[in-house]
C-alpha cells in the first residue's frame, strides 16, 4: 500500500509494505552518535537497507540514517553509500530509525526490535521527497580543475572552450576512468555516455553536461565549465538514471532533463548561478501507456545532444 503524509507544510512520501509509518522531523535524533568501532559485535545486530528518491526511484547517497534506542535515547548513525545502501550496527534493543538529507524532507519509521547477531531490513521502502529546496543534495565542486582525461591529476590548459571540451570527451572515451555520482573517478570502462553543451548561466560560455556509467542504474551526471583556460568540475551527485532527453525551458532558459522507465517518467530543472549547480524543480513520476511518447516538461525545446554506447571496445553514437 502506498501512503503519503504531510508535515510542516513539506511533502514527504513513503512507500510502505503493509505497515504504518510516522513522518516527522528527526531534529535532535542524531545528537549523540556512538562510534561503531566501540561496539561489541557479539552484543549487536545490524540494520541494512536502501534509500530511494521519491520522484523517480533513483537511489540516494549521503542520507544520514540514525537509530535511536527507545529507552536510553542513545543514537547510532551512518550515511548511505554511492548506491544508496546502508549498514548500521547497534546494540540489541528496540529502535526508531530516522532518515535525513539536506534538501529533502525527513522520514521516521515505526519501532524495530534488534536481536543479538540478527540482521534487520526495514519492511518499508524508504523514499525521500524534495522539500522544495534541493540545493543541498547536488554537490558544488568549488570549480575543481580537471584535465582532458577526467582524472584528478595535473589539469591541462587550452586556448578555447571548443578545443578543451573536444579533447575532454575524447579522453573519457579513450580511458578506463569516468566520474561517478560522488564526483570521483570510477575504475572501469564507461559503457554509455550522453553529453550536451549549454550556457547555463548565460555568460557566453557553454557548460558541458556529461552523463556516464557502466550500466543504466549507475549513470551519473557531472557538470563542467571552461574558465581561465581550464575545464572545471562545478557540480556532481546528480543521478542520470534513465535520462532520455536534454531540453531548454523556453521561459526560464534552464536546462531540463527528462527520464522515463517502465511506464513512468518525469523531469528535473537545473540552475547554475556561476557558483552552484542545483535542481530547482522536479515533476513525476507520471504514468504513461506503452507505445506513448510522453512529454514531462511543457514549453521546452529539445537540445542537440550526443548519446553513445560501447560495443566490443568501440563507441557507437546514435
């Protein structure tokens, strides 16, 4: 059963599996976390699970997961990894779980009992919804200089934006490293890539938006700009899961991405103010019938972007 509740005028949706959940702000719940290293594994159990984004089902990294003991009020916390997964060891007892991430409404679950040596997986599917201020989730990279191979060694200087971006893409295609959702190089060949140029802050210099991954579910979007003769990473931590179109909003002139998967879809609007890339608006998930070609972003113009995939060590572009 799917159940939605509202609190403090912020919408937070939590998909449940036949259980009752309370949605609230965890506020002070994580005020006194105890180091995991000090716990005795023989006297503990472990919470495991995964956290998703409500709007499209993408995983969410960096979510603070806090277990609060019902009686003692002791708290234990951990953050979800790049795949949205967490593993939290706690002493045996009864706990409430809190899930929080800046830019998203908090989630609080019902009580769980943990026994010694047991692994407990939440029987709810934890989904966080944007609270209308999503600037905290995507990460500003503070204009980290990167070179044409998209690795974190000595940056390369170029005379023009065109020359720099062309060499940069060639480097990603040629090398066995690309950037993941945490903005860091990932070891292993990228199997698919989308990229588009778009002047996001209207200063006359195009930004380069690159979506790469080894498979559909780990696709990540990274944002770059060209300044002082160097390519600079300006934003990451954006999921590219099933992104199918890159658009320009005709009214706001913002970059828009559309995604679709298995009869559902949506869109996200991105803003770059010269310092930070952030999501300003999201729609979806919106259902559509098989065979339809739906649009999830009205009054937008499709951008000319390149999309390709690796086949037998060669890149094929559509």
